[in-house]
C-alpha cells in the first residue's frame, strides 16, 4: 500500500505541475511562446536507444524555460548548440558547475524572479551547492566563447554581470520538484 500511495502522490504532483505549466503558457506573449518552441523543437540526442537531452529542464515562476547542463560535454552542447545568441547564460562564479540558459525571445528582458530562479539552479548544480550564498555571473549567450583547446564546457565571457545570491531553500525546492 505504501508504494501505491507514493506513486499516487507522484502522479498528483505531476498533474499539478502540468496544470501550472498550462496556466503559465496561457499567460505568455506570442514572442515568449515562440522562444519556448524554438528550444523545444530541437531533436533530442539518443543514448542507448532512448531519447536523452544534454540538459535538465525547469520552468521559472514566470513560465520561462530554464535549461541546465549535465556535465562538460552537455554544457558545451547546451551553450553552443542549443542556446540562441539572445538567450541569457548563467554560471556560478569562480567554481566548476553547470551552464544555465534562460530561453528569452529576441529583445526580451529577463524578470528578476526568473533571474533568481536560474541563479539558484546555477548554484545548486555547482561546487556552491549547500552554501548559504554565492556569486552568479550572467550574460547574453552571444558574449560566451569556448576556450580554444580547453576542456569541453570551458568558456570565457565578456560583458558579464555578477550578483550575490542568498540561498532560498523554498525557491530551489519549487524548481527541483517541477523538473521536466
């Protein structure tokens, strides 16, 4: 009976996430929807016969798609193969970690809550995981360059902005529970 109750709670959580996603999609402008379609339309890679993406996918409170790389190779693929020049790119500053991309429409400016959501994911998927605060850098993806001869995922950037993020456990829990 315990396993069935656990599966039921899982299903209810997934159903609620789907309802939230539908409400967020309904509230999006046409440009925001097109930015989401642009990323979602990319064909997934196949590993061992099963579809696999080189990133984790989350939705911000505002309904924007946040993609998080899974390692060096997938960071490289996410940043240079999937992200568009106008998307926002984030990384925990000064430590190894995942590349994080917020899918924005051309000319769209990121809202503060989405920026904080993406920054929390950047911290969580880096060596800053578990820290009460940390610095996160962000920049338009067009200002990120691969390091020639560097390891996969090793990048440099120009015009970066950095801010101090105070960890909010509830925010991270909301994002992780809604992973798609």
